[in-house]
C-alpha cells in the first residue's frame, strides 16, 4: 500500500530529463503539485498517460500546480521521450526505484510491472489525493479534479 491522504511526502531528489537535479524541498511551500509514477517510457499506456497530462498541462498551470512524471528510465531516455511527445513538464529518472520505494508504490502483475500511481500534493507537502490504477487514462482526470476541488475551497 502506498502513502495515504494526509501524510507528508518524503523528501527526495532525482535528475530530470536534462540532467538537472530536482529536489522536492525546492517546491514544497511554493505551489501544489502532481507526481505521477508510471512504468516505462514509450509503452502504449504510459504514452497515453503522459500525453493526457501534456494535453491538459495548461489547466494544471492555471490552477498553479506543477506536474512531475517519474519512472525508472534514464535521463537520456526521458529526454528523447519528452522531445518526441513535446512534454512541457519534468520527467524524473528513478533508475534505482528509490523514490518509488519511498512512496511505497507497489509493483503489479507478480512484481513484473512497476506500479502506476498518482499523487496530488498541497503546497505544504501534504498528500491530498492518491490514485492507484493500471488504467492510464484516468490518472490525469483524477489529479485535475482534485486540484479543482482544492482551488474551490
């Protein structure tokens, strides 16, 4: 079972697709954000998921939120993937699955497939929503709905 609503996210740092180190402490206290863990660049479900976040990216930014994708792919694979699909957000390389472990994202299908899990996090670093589903098409919608509810409060 992954982290729960109401918990603080763990601090982490990972390289992005440009090789720059992203540190979660740099955004906590500044703006809400979405972290989505996905299995692998270029697979059909993952491509659908990242492109749905891309296609709605403007809505996320209008709500003041940052979007971050995390998989175990390398920075160079992320760079090619982000370029090919014109992704406007950071993809973080969790090559050793340490951040995935910090968030307790479970593998699926007899531990062969890395889990797909999305977190919406408040500006203060508190988890507001967790969505865990192999259905890639629902993650962006759930995250956007959670941010809209946050904004309406």
